[in-house]
C-alpha cells in the first residue's frame, strides 16, 4: 500500500469500528441492565430495543450510499455520524425502555457503513483493495472483542447510560477523523457507468454473501440475549465476565492469524470459510446441550470456538463482497451487503428476545443452529475469487525464472 492508502485504510477502519461500537459496547450487558428500566421485565421488548438499531440502519443504508454518490462521501459520513451521536445521547438520558429504543433507532439512522466502504474503495487501487477491506472487517471483529472485555467492567461503574454517552463522544471524535485524517475524496468523474440494484440482486455469489452476513449477525446478536445469563448461572458475576471473554477473544485472534491468512495464500479460502460457518453452528448445538446446567469452563471453551469462527467470517466477508462485485456496481453491492448486515442485527435482537421469552434459551440456540446449517448449505457452492496479481507477483515470477 502507498502511504495514502494506508492512511485511508487506517482512518476509515477506525471510523467503522468506533461506529460499530455503538452496537457492540452494550451487547454483553444490555439484556441484564435493561431490566432496571420500567418495562424491562418484558424480554420481547428488551430484544426489540436492542435490535431496532439494525432496522433503521438497514432501511437507510442504500439511501445514504446513493446520497454519497451525489453529494460526496465525506459530507454524508459526517451527517450520519452526527445523527448517530445524537441517538447515543438520547439513549444515555433515557429513563424508560421505550426511550432506550428511540435512542437506539436514532443511532441506527446514522447509517454510513456503505458510504464509508465506498470511500475506501475510491481511495484504494484494485490490487490492494482486498487488503483494505479485510482491515475494516478485522476492525469489526476487534471492536466486538474489545466490547466484550470492557463493557461489563465499565457498565458496573457508569451503567448503561454511561456506555451510551461514551459511544456518543466516540462518534463526535470520528467526525474529526473524517474531516482531518482521512484523505480527500477523489473527484467524481462524469459519464461513469452506474450499477443497477437489479443487477446486484440477481448476482448469485453476492446473494450468498448477503444471506451469510444476515445470518451471522442475527445469530451473533441473538446469542447475547442468553450468554450473559448463562455466565451468571454458571456462578460468574456480570462484572467479572471479562475473565472469560478476554482469554477467549485473544486466543481466537491468534488462531485466526495462524490459519486464515496462510491458508488463503495457499488457495484454501473456501475451505476455511465453510469450516468457520460449521464451527459457529456446532457452538450453537453445544450451547443447546449445556444450557440447562452450564459449566464455566465449558462456556469459556465454546465462546473461544465461537470467536474463532466469527472472526474469520467477519474478516473475510467484506473482502469477498468487494472482490466479487462487478466494479461498476460495487457501491450498490456494498449498500445491499450492509443493509442485510443491519437487518441481521435487528432480527437477532427482536426475534432472539421473543424466543427467549416464549421457548427459552434452548429454543434460541436450536434456532441459531438451524440458521447456521441453512447458511452452510447456501454457501457450499461458493468459489473463492481469483487473487489479483500485483507488481510484487511479477517480480517474484521474474526472479524465479532467472
């Protein structure tokens, strides 16, 4: 990467990760802390308040992306971050569960994921774009890991309101990152062919990825309607949950670094991708089997396996979407991809809360396992895209020939 490309990748990964923190930071503690608000004894309402972020985000992803094409990426991103910050402060000052839901909905209304991804594509060359997209994907996994470690301890000190306030401050900081750190966006050329939404929706490989990102984030959010309670049931106070999360997360990143990138270079990306889906699905089955009497050691092992699969999938899916999409339709493709990701958040929270309330945690994990099995079947025909040749590849071939 050139210095400008590294600067673009780093700054936009920070913005993307900090914004996703608005969802992830409250994820480990929301189901427990929301019970303190009026109406918090309704698990379905708690799940709705948690997941409505994804609904408003999903509805607005494509409009924000289209607006960024017309008015400029940075303007739209700054506007979206301002809306996100406002929603964070609304949630921070909420005194009821309905107020929390309104704040979460406003957070989701700052739907700039597609615009940020499109700006990153504008600022990087084809031969390094996959690396840049993978950095953004990895930043999401790292943010999720950080939130699981930090959130329980912070929530015990400042409560849910403090977490939302911190998220609002982070969003304001990201506006400064976009304004002063991210490189200037390129001038939009006229007469450039634009991708059609119908073209993206008829693209088989992209449809498989879109279905996958929906399932992954629905399962991720639904799980955390039950996992904190399981840890408490196993005898671990909520402010000590980091003692399970931290080792599991750190070990999973070591496993990902030792497996994903070397195996991808050797041409085994499809096998690693499918194996990661299988691992997450098996974790759901294991949680189903142990939900009635969970042991702390078993839960720690299962969370480690979940993070191994989740981090691989979260790092590879955005990269695959950017590589598979037709170049002239990349913006539309990423808009649809991010829309399905957001809708997955909403479905996981809303349906996960309903399942816990009506069929219990075992029913929740059974549904998650069924979704992962369906995704595995849908993803099975996938073919990894060919690796783009770079100048370094040509030099290596020349050196080998001589």
